[in-house]
């Protein structure tokens, strides 16, 4: 199995923090969760839930891309987005709007890393993922 670089997961997670407007507190919780051996943080439940969602989405996104690559399957943005949504469908600790914003930010960051190209708004196109 291909190892997912921790730095790539961190960049995707931090892109999601920026997208949802979480600020310094959420950024700190996400970084703490990413770097904590037990994956736990010690903040309030809603912030922890959002941080957990962000880290899970970022990790899942990269695992999905690697799985599709390994199988030689087409790695389109829509496929990865849909699979992340399916994986995170049972998590009702954050709103659907927050979940969707996190997923979109994660997928955009993965695309950005795969293509190395951004459009005028700093967003990547809808082509193949890495």
C-alpha cells in the first residue's frame, strides 16, 4: 500500500480550516489532532468534532486518491468528492453545510497538489487528481 505523506494530509486539513473560517483555535485543534499520537484533543466538543471531520476528510481524500491510482481507475474530482461524502455521511456532529465546505476544500487542495496549477481565484481545475 502506498504511504500517504503526512504533509499532504496536513495541507488538505488546513485548507479546510481556512474554507470553513475556523480561525486560530480550530487551526490549533486540527494541528494538535494531526500530531497527537492518540488523535485526541482537549477542547470543547463542537470544535473537536469539526477538527476531527477535517482530519478525517483530508486523510480519507488522500487514501481514496491512492486507492484509485493503485487500481488504475480514473481519479476525477467528482468521484473523490462523492466517496468522501459517503464515508462521512454518518457523522451528524457538524452541519451538512460545514461538512460539504470541508470536503470541497480538501478535494480542491488535493487537486492543487496533483496539478500544480491554480486558476485566477487560486482554485484548481476539475481534471484528473494526482
